[in-house]
C-alpha cells in the first residue's frame, strides 16, 4: 500500500473553509518514504534565505485533554516579536477529523501577534517527527517545546539572545544529567545540583541544521537509535543531546527563567479540584520511577550504538540580570539592599 492522504474540510462560515491533508501511514517503509522526501536536498531551503532575527516555535501536541492549554501556550508564543511562526505538531493519529479541523481553525485565529499559528497533523505518534527539518521552517533558530509548559516571553527573548551568541549549542531551561552507576555498571538518568548534560524538550532552542542531522544524518546508527525512540516512546530529547554533543564536543547551556509554569510535572497537586489531573497525568513523566529508569536505558543504548559517550557537562546558568547580593536592614527586616 502506498502513501496516501485524505482531505478533511470543514465549513466554519460562508467565507471560511479549512482543509487538512492528513497522511496515512501503515508501515515503516512508508515512514521511511516520507523521511526520504523531507530529507531530500531539493526540499530544504537555501540557507542564505533563512531569517536570523526570529525563530520558529515547534510545539508537540498529543492529548486532547490538553487542547485548551495548548491553544493558550501557542497564542502566548505568537505574541513575541522574536517569533516568526508557531507550528503545532499534532502527533495523535486517532484524533477525529472534526476535532482536528476545529483545532486548526481555533489556532489560526488565536495569534496575539504577527506570528501565524498552524496545525501540522503528524502521520504517526512517533516522537522523532518533532525533529523533522520541515520546509516550512524559515528561520535559522527553532524552539522545540511541549504542550504543557508555559514560559514567559522575556525568558524566550533572553534565551534567543543567548542562542545568537552561541548558535552551535543547545539552549534550555529544564536540565538533567547522565551519570554512571558503578555498582550496576550502567548509565543512569539523574539530576545533579551543580552540573548538567541534557536539555529537555520542554524548552529546547537550537539551530535548524540539527533537525536535519537528527532526522537525515548519521547513517544506519542514527536509524537504529531513532527506531529505539519509537520503540521506547521516549528519549528523543536525549538523542538530540547526543547528536549535538557529538558535533560540538560541548555541553548545553541553561538560561535563567522569570516564570515557567510546568503543568505536566507530577509534583503538581490537584487538591482544589481544578482539573489539573487531566493535564498532568497524560504526560510521560507522570510515571516517574518507570520514566527515569527507561531514560537511563536509553542513555546506555545510545552509548552502545555511538561507541563512545559524547555527552559533556556544563556548569552554571546564564541570567538576564545581576542584582545586589548584600543584605541591608530596612525597618525590622533584612532584605536585599537594592529592594
């Protein structure tokens, strides 16, 4: 069976008609066919035409219970002057055509700025699809993020400035580390208080070229590791960190944040009955023990295929301002002197 697509059209009014073309994939062969098409040099933009003054936001979406939150986050990103466009990559092929059409329309009219918001239905639920080097990405920088994390725009703009000064590095807010369990002689996925080697796709900024390296480069080893991502339904962010560290021999950079609301963090409490559980518990990280163990296995397997450990530690955090550190007595309290 070949690759084919169906067109879904919905009339919202006499003047608005929305059509979505949704590829239908039934085998790995068809997935590879689409990958070959995306990776063909003729389908890649001329690097000289890519904008360097703005970035493209790629938001991964899957759960229908998160659609209201997804729409809000996409609209927020669209308001930033450094954002060229927002692409919502919908990775749930079982979502009904009516829901997709309604979502596409709502997104298209919800922009708070000059950046257009578009829905891009994915042919499968593969997490690798969030790193496809799409021809619609017309900027040198891309921001890959999740549908359950809301970051303030000042932080987005600061991170972009830091990326422009370090375009070969991954820039992020949420970080983790790799380490070795000497007892079991295996790699683990963990958090260190003073160093990090992995940036998460909750908020990951990078140059567009890395999308191509991840999806189209690396030959059979990368094909094997992308297949692991599909089998594990996890670890695409770890693999991207491997790809970039292998290229640069450096670690990622963490930036300070003014406000980052992480709705999907399992530590969120739903005590007031606000429906947070419906948003929180559909994420991979809600199964914390299993999730962290699985990601440690990914690091071990990627190391095996690479034949070396490319991940490098970074230390410290880039901040947008440095305030007074001294304490002064004001009234009956000790407070920061510049407050």
